[in-house]
C-alpha cells in the first residue's frame, strides 16, 4: 500500500510545481491495474482529488471501498470492510513537489522519476496526466489510468481529514 501512496503522491506532484498544469483543486477518475508475474491482474477504480499545496484524497470504489487521505506528511487510510483506520507519516507525501522537479522528460508526453530506487513513468496529453506505471517491489506491474479531469472546483480542507467511525480499530505506524 505504501508503494501505491508513493505513486499517488507522485501524481499529485506531477500536477503541481513548475508545470504548465495549473490548478487549485483537481478531481480525476482512476483505474489501477496490478499484474503479477503469472499475468494475473487485479483492477481497482475510484476517484482522486487533489488540492494545493499538499492535500490529496483517493477514494477507491471497486472492488473494495477504501480511502487514503493525505494532508502534508500525515496519511490516514480507512478500510470499511475491516473497520480499520491506519495512521502514519510519509516523507514522500511531504516532498511531493520535489518529485516533479526530479522527474525528467524522456519523450513527447512522457516523464520519469526515480523514487526510492524505483523508476516511475508517466504520460500526459497537454495539461492532463493520463497514465502512470511502474514495477513494484514484488515485481508486479502497476498501471494507473487517469481520466475526466475537473479543475478548480471548491473543496474544503476538512474533506482531506475524514472522521474515523466510532468503534473502528486504529493502527498508528
């Protein structure tokens, strides 16, 4: 899950500092495919919302519901099926702007960055990032397709700090 967080934070960074992609808030649909060495694929989908300077929220809708909320370096993951909340801090979430600055163009509409010794690639069309992909620590190929961008719709900061339902287990890491 931390690898997914790194990639989503990379997406947030790729849409921010020093780019022609300008927004105060951004909402996009995503489809994430994880393919293992046996060519078996798990597919997830949901919505990601970003707000400058460093807020992000990823709401997985299928096949399971899950929310990952990022505010600065604080991360909260809510998993309704487990009735569990996990809290942790992430230096990657803190330094998302630096990720874009570290990435480099590798072709028309393509960029790469090295994060924790891992190459992360992205594709964009004009001002929209359309695809992010990498191979994770378990040799799974991970691909995230982004679509239907909506910019600058108002989002209150509190949206990025969802409440933990009463009675849930809380794990702090």
